[in-house]
C-alpha cells in the first residue's frame, strides 16, 4: 500500500518510492525503486545532471516488512547490470490512497 505524495521537496527517505532512470535526467519511464534507507545522495541538489536526483512519487504506508524481505533476495550481475535479482520479483497488487 502506498500513498501519493505532493511533488514539492520530496526526499529519498526509507519507504519512499522513486523513479529509476539512466544518467539522462528525463529518462525515467516505468521502472521504480523503493528506498529501504534514507538516501540523501539521491535527492535533487541542483540543475547539473549529476545533482538532479531521483523523483519521489509515493511512500509505502503498509508492507515495509515485505519490502525488506525482497531486499534480501539473491542478486547477480546480468547483462552488464549489477544487483539484478536471480529470481523474478513480482508485485501482484498495489493500493493507491489519494
């Protein structure tokens, strides 16, 4: 369960959900990540690409225990990407709270 957040001043804190992207600041599409700890280095810090940060758009309000179990999943380097789960992780349901 997650709650939508207002777009101003959101920080990459534990439990927040943010858009994943490449080094291009406007490349985020459908991938996201859930912060399992406070990640100040991922917050917006300026207009330079290396300071732009990752857009937070929600927060897990119930079920962080499940997120922490997923975090313990085995990972490997696959096709040039690090920390790829060796077994697929599938989210079966999400509830949006306005």
